[in-house]
């Protein structure tokens, strides 16, 4: 990383999470320099896991991260769905085998913090990328041939700006995207557990416990017996789009009262200090501006996606490599590159957003429709591998 502030960046990226750091690496890959401005310190402290489907690992491996990601992640072999009350395995899907049949790259599971660390480390090794932390962008001004950003650390200018600053994007608001998303009535509780000393069923596999009022997903994120848990429940509260807070174990326990004893055992192991919950919102139904002149949005800044297909990060990673390649093929013309990027990405993003919302319904089907879901799960995963995971951007 160049820490002198002397590089004349061709692109400024606002946001230093998965989307922003991947975008910096993608620009570097095609010889374009970037300055990344992050409001925090480039550390992910949400305590969450993330699933990197093959459409994401294809990009990350292309950017040279194969060995570093392999060291700190887990490749799942089996996906099991379970009945919320009995714990019975409803379907056992050979996930690794299906992925290998349709895709050239693996399906990996990892802690989000580890992914950010890997991306940041690679950025720091590049002389073409400058990272700046604790920078709050306050104003945006577009001139004829550049964009000026005014921040808590002064003025920054570049021919192009990429807004990769997440769901509550400052850059998105400057493009006029002020509509508040509609609350879905669902909330997600997330935590990481280290080596649970319990006999919980199927810990070594990816598991989905399906109920009509919620579901649970858990899976390993590395080889050191670290597991990610996501509890999805209905919410009795009316939440705002900015809503996120520490969760209450007592409240979580109440939501899953009556579920299988393994679920109760998992909840008793949760450290409340590391339990976070988020409201889930229908961003897919919003009419948003992806760009204006020399500014473009990507990742959650423009297309936050319901988590039921595990495609939020993957879409941001696809965006990153696409905008970089478009800048190269459009001879560094931001207007043409942005127009081409949106034309290439918008339909895919919207299709996946819609499918993610539908999957939220499928997870919570009641009998007898749940029987049809369970019978068709292997087919559905195969279709995802063929239609979504095998997507090629590089």
C-alpha cells in the first residue's frame, strides 16, 4: 500500500468492505490505480460468516487469492435440510458434487472478517492501491472531467468515483436515492460459535432448519471448528432501514421455543456480546439510480439483496470485476464504462433479487407444500449451480 498520499488515483472507491476492496483489486488487475476511502478502520466486526459461491470464487481466484482463501475457509460437501421440531433430515444434498458438475470453481464458507483481511492484505501489497481509513465523505461535486469529494480528511479528486459503501451508502444518497426500503417483517440474528461442546446434529455439514415462522442456517467457516449461525425470525416490531443492534439471547430463545432440543442447545451457547440482528428489507422493489455522470454504485450500495440465496457478496464481487473490465475495454472513458456496466449487470441483479425473495417464501412453507419443497431440494440446488453459480465474469 502506498501510504504517502502521492499517487494520482484514476478512480476513487468509497467503501472498504468486501465490495470496495475487491473493486480496488479488480482495477489493479487491469492496471488502473485507485484510492479507497473507508469510514471505519477496514475491520469487519459483525461476527458473521459468508458463503462464497463459485461465481464469487471464480473472481477472487482470478485476482490471485486462491491460496490465501483456501487457508482460512471451509469447502462444504453436504447440505442438509431439517425439520424444525423433530430434527429429522428432510433432504441430503451432495453440494460439493453438484458444484463440481456445473462449475469450475469451489463453493467456500468463511468468516466475513477473514475475507476482509485477505482482501485488505492483497491491497496493501499493491503499489497501485492506496487505502485511507476513518474518512467520512460529506459532499460530492461533479466537474467537467472529474469528481470532487469533500471529506473529514480534506478534498479528493479523480476522473471517476465508485460508491461501494454498503446499504446506507452516502454516495447513493448524493445520487438522489433517498427512498426508504420496505421492511419485510423478517429479521436475521447472526453469531459465530467456536468449537461448540455439544452433540448438535450435522455440525460438520451445511444445515438449514425449516419452520413456518423462521429458519436457521449453520455451517463451518474454517478447519478450526468455527461455525456461523443465522437465525431468521418474524419481527413483532416495525423497523427502519438503518436498524441493526446487539441481540438478546432471551428474546432469541423465545422465538425458537418449541423447536428441537438441538436448537435450544445452540442458543444456550450463544455469547450475547457477539449476537447481532438486522431487519431484512425489500430493496428489490425500489427504483434507484445506479449512476450519474462519473459516479457509479455497486454492491449493496445499489442492490441490497435478501439473504436467502447467499448472493449479496457474490453480486458485489461480480460487479467489481465487471466495472474494472469495462473501464479497460472502454479506454478509460468513465461515461461509456458506466453505461456498459449497468447494461451488463442490471438484469442479472434484478433476477437474483427476485429469486431471493421467492426463496424466503419457500423456506417457510407449511405442510403439504413443504413436502414438495423437500422432494425438490436437490433439483433446486442443481438449478442454482447451473443458472447462478456457473456465471462467468472473467
